[in-house]
């Protein structure tokens, strides 16, 4: 299969290469990838900045989230069958969504919402999980509380603002002038231009 790989760490372009189609384990599905999104962590892995936390073998196929279609299922798979349209986030030890196929545990995928295109669905897993884990699992936010979301116009910020508003939370966010209209349209209650205003003073006196 075709895949975008690195052979060593560094700020260098990814290389288009022929790689073997991955073999599936008992609880894996083999997914044909339709769309994948690019996140800052992909650059950080390529640059070698994640080396202290996680060692990868080379050549390494980059990419963490994707949408696609199930082609084959392992013997232990119970929730998916060939032909299912799915999206998901590769586990940290088996990344590699910038490719034609990925073998992925069935617990790392879900059915693609029918009202989303493959491209839209592929943009969600990493930012969605990060935002959900932060608000739900760690902060245990509830309606009526307030949250500060830095970088509201970024990949994480745009998802996090919408999730927080869905949870009934008041959202203050930082954004430059260029991102103002975007974060406002997503429902931010208070927008702080981080280039010109000290967010910590504004929020502490609010
Ligand atoms: N993407 C993910 O799934 C994910 C998951 C876990 C962790 N993270 C981490 O979260 C961070 C943001 O990721 P991202 O995907 O949202 O990146 P991104 O899409 O590249 O967005 C970066 C945003 O940062 C804003 N920004 C830059 N300097 C700022 C400052 N001093 N104060 C406030 N905002 C500032 C910019 O806002 P303006 O355009 O308004 O200037 C830009 O919109 C990265 O460090 C990333 O590694 C990301």
C-alpha cells in the first residue's frame, strides 16, 4: 500500500513509500482509509519531540486519526463487519493513518455519523477525545460553570468551544483578531485578543 512515512526524526518532508498492508490481530479490523486529519502531534512525532515519551520503530507511518471503511475483521471482533463506515483514533503504539490501510483495535473506532462526510468525520477523533477527556473525565464540568479555552480558533479550540457550549458551560476564549468571528460564531461568550489584552487580568477582574 502507499503510505506517508519517515525513516528518521527531523524537520524533513514525509516520504511517499510502498509499505506492506498491515495484518490484523484477533480484536482488530482492517480499515481502508478514506480521509485522515493532520494534527500538531504529527509534526511533533516527526520532529522527534515525543521521543522521550514514546519510542517508534522506523520506517514509521505517521497519522493519528481517520475515517474509512472496514474491509476485514479479526476473529474476536463483535461490533463491526466488512463494509461499515467508521472513524477513529489510532492507539499510541500503532499509529499510521497517512496510508491506504490501517489495522486497528475495534475499541479505537466507532461508526461514522451518517450526516458527516468522511472528511468531516476524520477531523474529529483526536480533537474530540482531547476536549471530551479534559471537560468530562478530568474537570468534570457541569452546566453553569465557566471555562477558559486558550487558542479558541485552533483545531482543539474550535471543537472545545462547541462541546463546552453543548454542556451548558460559559466559555471565555483567547483568539487573535483573525479568529474573532470564528470563535464568536461557535458560541464563545467572552473573547480575549491575546495579542493585545492580558487574559489573566481580564478574567480575574470579571
Ligand atoms: N489537535 C489535537 O488533537 C491536540 C490534542 C492534544 C493536544 N494538542 C495540543 O494543543 C495545542 C493546540 O493544538 P491545535 O490542534 O488546536 O493547534 P492549531 O490548530 O495549530 O491552533 C493553534 C492556535 O493557537 C493560537 N495561538 C497561538 N499563540 C497563542 C497564544 N499565545 N495564546 C492563545 N492562542 C494562541 C492560534 O490562534 P490565532 O489564529 O487566533 O492567532 C491558533 O489558532 C498544540 O500544542 C497541540 O499539540 C492538540
